[in-house]
C-alpha cells in the first residue's frame, strides 16, 4: 500500500487522517490507540496491545528485583 497522507493542523498539534483501508489493515477504529516504533526504514504503525502497559509494569518490577542477575547475564 502506497498512499500519501496529508498532515493537517489540529489545534497546536498536527495529525493525519488514516483511510478506511489502512484502518482495516491495522484492525483499528476511531478512538483506538496505535503504537508507533522508529525503525531503520522509518516508522512502524500498529494497533496497540490492550495489556501492553501491564506487561511493561510487570517486566520493570522483575528487572528491579533481579538487577544483579540481569547484570551478570549481560556480561
């Protein structure tokens, strides 16, 4: 898919309008959250996982408790 998108001013910010074909491909709808990741080729846009924040909080807790073990494994 190679669809040019126009950047539109929205208050003090800017945004793009995603065509319905792109939203269908992302399996997203208006009001959903999207995840943006910088890659060597540009940016990657994907539907956000609903439990991602909870998973990251659990990972940070484990990393804090096992800091020494992780440091040794990194050597």
